[in-house]
């Protein structure tokens, strides 16, 4: 009797805490694995036809040109409203997106005015910035990305290369885990990548944060089997 | 008027573009006497250089006494018109300029900037050179590339098509494909 009592008491508060931490981490791991599994599955049939709010992450020059080619062939009324995000230092890309949206409007490809919004995001690191100062700027960029994502909570994320998409995709993935918002994350690797994936693509591929990842050269498809290769955007 | 037309016809421009980058070693390479002489020998009459953020300013020349006419500028909101009127394009390795030039079916020499930290840009230029859509050079091999180039060996680039990617996105999201 005395013995068994002692045995019960041997579960001290500290080991209880430890056990619950282990349990909690296990639950999160199971949740993450479930999210990764579900992300690779197509959208369920019941929710079809409804338009999906779409976040489009623009890069500079060549990146934006590729994205515009893709957007031109998408069904505008399925991917609506559209939110465009570009780095705060890059005015050209948002301008190009605005020109694109108004051309759709005048052609009648888009039904309503104001179905597109344009936003800028702080970049974690400018070209040539030192790595030490970039710690601070990265934190600011992350906070800004979180703020934008809370505001937008997109159903679809389209990106094709700039590093600016990484914090946005990471936050979207965390939103999926927490059950805040389910986003379909699509990444099209830039056509400039022929033999090696960019760091952004590699992160999204290895950590399985992108639902579907496209490459534009067959060499990359043979290296990364889960990627899709269905031709080039340019 | 007829004279101006005649002048336009005989005008064969080499357009050099570095985009928004700083690529002095390309501008320097183009501005050397041997490159300019070789271009003139090949029948080009004008050399127009878009020099971007670079600090090296090439010597302008009016093209009298049997040499190239050389002119330069820093930026333009659109280089499409310059590309369109060029007979040969020498470009940095940015994918934007590369595909814009290929789409206009202009002979193209891409010069890779070896000073860039993350030099993935050479991948694209080398791949497209291997497929004979353009010539790929470094600043120090530009002269040799121009001297050796055979424009007849170039194969026109067939522009890509985004529709298959859109089709996959649609089927993943359960949207009808049309």
C-alpha cells in the first residue's frame, strides 16, 4: 500500500511539465505532418467554383515579366480579389501590375473595378547589405510580413523567385498549422535557374511549404522529383 | 526624305544594354578599339550603349573618317524601341533583357558579369547558348566572340507558354479549365 502510494507520488510536478511539453510537441509534429500531407492533395470538390483571394508576390525585372505571362492566362474571375506585393524599393513591378490590371479592365477580362490591391513590403536584406545589420532589418521585415498576412489572409499564394516571398509563405504555412487560414502555395522557379534551385525554392521544396513547385527546365525536374515541369513561361 | 530613308536602311546599330545594373567591365570591353574596329569591319555603323549605374563613360564619336558612330545614355523607361531598331544586341545576363531580345528575333551576345556575388545568371546564358539561341561571352572574350560569330548558326527561340502551368493550377484548385 505504502509502496504504491510512493509510486504515484513519484510523478513530480517537474516531470508532469516535461511530459506535457513532449505531448505538446508530438501533437504539433503530427499536425505539421498532416498539413504537409493535405497540402499535396488537390482542393476538395465541395468547395469548388468559389473565387479565391490571391496574393501575388512580385520580384524585380525578369521575375515580374514571368509572373505577368502566367497571370495573363489565368481565369481572372476565379482568382479574385488579387493582392500584389513587391519590395518597397521596387516601384517598377507594382507599376507593371497596375498597367496589367487596367488592361484587363478595359478588355473586359475583369468584371469589377477594385478587384486588385497593391502593397509594398520591407525587404529583409538589400543587395550588398552587411549580414550584421540585416538581423535587425529581417525582424522588421518579418513583423511587416505578419501584419500584411493578417490583413490579407489569402487563399492562394503565387510566387516566382524573389526572397521576399519566403517570410510570407512561412507565415501562411504557420496559419495553416494554427488553422487560421488554408492557403494554397504555388511557387514557379525563375527561368534563370537552369541547373540549381534558388535558395527560396530550395527552402520551400525541402520544408514542403509549397503545395506545388514548378521548374522551367527539365534538368531541374530530374533533380527534384516532386517538382513539375510543363514548359517555360517566357 | 528619300535620303533619310536611305540613311535609315544603311544604318546598322549595335545596341548594348546593362539594364539597371552596374557593369563597367562590359562597357569598357565594348569601348575598346579592337571591338569597335571588328564591329565596323562586320558592317555595323552605329554603337549605342545603355550604361546603367556604371561610372565608366565611353568616348562618344560622330563616326567620321570610317569608324563607328558611338553614343551612350544611362537609363530609359523602355528599351523595346532600341532593341527593335538594333541589328545586333549585346546584353547583360538578366533574363528580362535576354527574352525581350529573343522575342524580337534579334541576334544577341550575352555577356556574363563575373563580379556578381551569386552568379547564377551564367546558367541561363550558357543553356541558351548551348541551344544556339544566342552567343555567350565574358567581358574579356567579347572581342573573340564577335570575331568568330556566325549569325547564320543561330536558331530562333520559340517563346514559352504559360498555359500548361495555369492548367495545373486550375486542376489543383478544382477550377474549370477553359
